[in-house]
C-alpha cells in the first residue's frame, strides 16, 4: 500500500506529520519527529523574536478523551532558531523526510522580515504561513479578516517567490469558504492550505472545582481533538471543492486513528496532521495510525490514497 504524497514539490514518504505547535518547539522535539514514523515534520509557528507564551496551565486534555484546549500564546524560540535548524537540516535524511516551517508573525512587517530571511537562505524547506493563531491577546486572527489576508498575500507571495501554504482557522459559513478560496485562487504560489487550526476560544470547565481548565484569557482557548473532526472534514472538503486544480489541502483536526486519516483523505486531504493525539500519545502515534490506515485501506480494497482522495459520496 502506497501512502506517499507530494506537497509543494516535496515528497513525503507517508502522508502523516505533526500539527504545528505540538512536539516541535525545540530541536530535541524536532529530532524525535525525524526519528519517528511520520512522513514529515513542521516547526512551531515562529515570530520575529522568541516568546515565552502565556502563563500555565495553558494546555489541557478534555475529559473522556474527546479533545483538548490550549492557549499557549505562541511560545517559540524566534524565527532565527528555526531558520538555523532548516540550514542544518539533513534533507537527504534516511527517512527522506521534508521539512515544513511555520511562520506566525504578529504583524505583516514581522511576516515580511521572516519570509525575506527564508527566501534569502534559499533552502528546500516549505513555508506554511499561519494566519490563524487564536491565542495572542489583542491580536485578531488574520484568517478571519479576508481583506487583511488578501493584502498580506499580496505582500508575502512575491517575497516568498516559490510554492508555499497557509494554515487556516476553521470557517463555519459557506460564504467564508467562497471568499477565502477566491483569494487563494489568485495566488499561484499558494499551493496548499492546511485546514484546520484549533477551533478558537472554547471554554473548558471542571465540574468538581467549577474552574476553567487553563489559566490564560479566563480559560478561553483553541479546541482540538476528536470533537473538532466534523468541522475539520468540512473545511478540508470545502477547500478541496473550491481551490483550482494543482492546489492541495492538508487535513488537520480530530485524528486519533487510521479511521480519521481515511476520512480526511476521503474529504480531499493530500497529507494529514496530528496534534492532540500526538500530544497525548507521543510520537509512537505515527506508526500506530499508519498501520491502522493500511489495514483499513486493505479491507476496503484500496492500494493507494489517490483511489479515494476527495471521493466522499453525497446522497
Ligand atoms: C501559533 C499559535 C497557535 C497556538 C498558540 O501558540 O497558542 N495555539 C493554537 O491552537 N494554534 C496556533 O496557531
């Protein structure tokens, strides 16, 4: 069974990778991903300067393993750390894993500077511009401001000057799918979108203590895990149906097993990211989920993901 895929011109030996933000802030964590059975890896979203992020507790699993809530606040080592990591990355590593770099500047000027630095370094890594961090107090998500998002792309697209992707928040209105897709279809270098980032500003409360699970923002944080699966599948399929041929969707959200990877592919995903389940289970999740996916495909008689990608049936 062939699970390989090609995104932005780079080949992933299998279509699984981490969701940016999980197990990818520090070099040692990234090395764990390189040594895991993932098909690739993506770094924690970077800002111009390093950040400690929000006060803890800022991540919590939800009762009944239905998902997670986080308000990390963009803790990261600053973009030069990840630029340096990319410069020293062994692109011919034995596993043949490509490297994705996530950038989440706090302003267009920050994103401009970071994109210029990566352009000048001219490395084989693939950029994913994160327009959807829900947890920086006072910074509304660019992904929910269509005009700002288009203006940002008008500046960043020519600077990046090669295929790149965008990390999107979940949309919940068909008109927003239409508007966002129409914007991305204007930029030839935008070759993939990653759907979805966490479902912003949920509130998880502990029944016994009657207290919010996390400290930042009065307990408000992004939701991930199984509970966001239908929203993730909808966003994957909405953009799969709307983006011009040649543009791809990376699925993210709700993956706990081979089953949800299969559903993401059925919805149209060309690669699939794992966040909450990676956080809870560790990097062994990639081997387990891959095995489950192969078993499921074999049971269904599929030999490659192309046979069923985007083929979700409607009634
Ligand atoms: C980049 C910041 C993000 C964060 C964060 O660092 O709080 N959490 C998310 O669920 N998604 C993000 O995009």
